[in-house]
């Protein structure tokens, strides 16, 4: 039996998961995070000082700053792609991990940029015509949800070792 999912249903599901990953779940229902204001990536990062975010969890291991910047970097590429740029043609993923520590102002700016990139991707996702009929874009939107969820988990684990 083949069932077609309407564009509207798919868009609602994608937005719910994208929002949960970045802003936390709305209401009492959660698909993969805890509930509350710090459940999503943005809220969780807002509760971390720049000192803790810049502290490696071990020798040679990436900091919370690096993880946050890596997620921001990926969202920026997706947003540029949605804007018509061939952003992935010559991407250097190593650059996304280059920033390991920031001062208070830099940490604030990184979190603002991450929020802006999420909001821009969310706006593109809300415009289903841009991605539902394009296999690369559809897969990319879904991948960003999984990517954010992975890094949220990694950041939570790092936070346990670098925060008092």
C-alpha cells in the first residue's frame, strides 16, 4: 500500500523537529529532547558561560564552542544553498572546527549567529515549495535535524565534564 504524505503534513513534522532541536519542544510533547527552556540547542547553549564553552573536555577534544560553530557553519551553507548559491562546491569542513575558544562577546555573537541561521533555515523549511520536491533539499533538511540532535547530545556530554 502506498500512502502519499501531504506537503503540509510533512512541513509541520519537519518544523516541529527542527524547532525541538534548536528551540526546544513546544507544549508537553517531545520527540527526542527533554522538555523545558534549555531542552533545545539554543537554550542549552544560553546556560553555558564562555569559559565552560571554551574548555576542552580532554586533550585534543573539541570544545562546546567548536561544536556550536560547526552547527552554525552547516546551517549557513544550507541557507546559502537555499538562496541559490552553490555553497557546497568548495566547502572546507575543517574551518567549521577551527574556533575552539571565545571571549564573552564572541560567545554571545556565535549564539546569535547560530540562532539567526536556524531561523533562516526554519523560514526556508516553512516554504515547502523550496525543498519538498527536491530530493537533495529534502534530505538536507532532514539531515540538519539529525545533525543538530547529534551535536546537542555531544554538547550535553561535554558540559557534564567542563561545568561545575
